[in-house]
C-alpha cells in the first residue's frame, strides 16, 4: 500500500469513529434530540443491510483494489461504511432543515422526500466517481449490469457504474424518510 491508500484507510475509520463520538456527545449534552440520535443509529443499521450483504456476496460482487492490512478490510470496513451511511442519511435531514420551512417530518412532504432522495443519489454518484476503481470495484454481473459507463476522470480500473449501488440510493432514502416521519412526528 502507498501513502494515498493509508490516507483512505485512516480517513475511513477516523470519520466513522468521529461520527459515533460526535452524535453520542451531542446527544448526551442535549444538543440533539433523542429522535435525531435514534435516526443516526437507524441510518447506520439501514446502511449495514447492504454493506454486510456485499461482504457476504464476496469478491465476485465487490472487491478492494488493494487489501487493507491488519484485518481491517472485511467486517471492520463494512461497519465503518455503515456508520458513514448513517451520517449520510443525517445530512439529508440537515438539508431539509436548512432549505425547507418548519414544521418538518410531521406528514408526508414531497419536498422533504425530494431533498433526501436527491441528496442520496448525488452523494452515491460522487462516492462512486471518487472511489470506484481506486478503493473498490463492483464487478459487472448479469444482475448488476453497468448502467453508466466510466466518466472522464474516473479511475483507470473503473469498469463503469453498476445498477445495485445506484438502486440502493434510490430506495434507501425513501425508506429512511418514511422512518423519519414515524420517529419525528412524535416530537
């Protein structure tokens, strides 16, 4: 592994640990509500559903460009990415709070859903553009075909952008939004 690989490894776990510490600290100091803390955990669990499924599917589905040392490439990496997913979902809530008028998440609102869905799709495309072929590769398969060819500036090893990761970030924000309505409606 070279210096950039270690940067990705350290950065990956540093962000995940920071998210857990940050949300726990803010919750214990009453700077965020129990509902927001719960939604961070829910978002992380939702992320874990596909992160650990990908681990179970193995290298034939998605594999690392370089093997991470010290046993950090398997379930520790998937746990870290699950926590990242929880943080990504919470950014969707932040964007709703930033750009929409209150009350929020009390009843279905197409603008809330649009922001959360748009954010989910945008960040997935950005993450794939930055890391597909550099950190991991999703293998094109009959049930996971390439739906977007490699874009200019993509990594040399990037085969293109496959269906499953993109589809997840179309479906997952909808599920998370519906859970937000249940959790935050009670506030």
